[in-house]
C-alpha cells in the first residue's frame, strides 16, 4: 500500500488525524495529473504524427531510389556454387 502513495509522490498517513489532509493532497494531485496529463498526451500525439510523416517520406524516397534501376540480389544458399564441395 505504501508503494501506491509513492507513485503519486504523497507520503502515507501515519495517524488518523493526518488522513483528511492526505485525502485533500491526493485530490489535488489527481486534478493536476488529469489536467496536465491530457495536454501532455495531445503533445505526444502531435509529435508522433510528425515522426510518422517523416518516416513515410523517407520510405517513399528510398523506394524511388531503388526503382531507379538499382536491383539488389539476394545471396542465399541454393543452386550451384557456394563454399566448395565435391569436384
């Protein structure tokens, strides 16, 4: 139970008289996190959308460069050749 108080940075009440003050402190923290958490979430969404757009542009550019005639061959293990063998 004490860890839960630590998550919101409020010390747990030790005596019964401290309980009302701690409840008020927790309500203030709740209001703060509700107000600031929502705005922070919106900022994060905007940043992630910008990053996504940049990555899509880079992918498109890379695909265009590959389509300009550069062909990459896969060198797998199959067919003839390789690392020696019989003969």
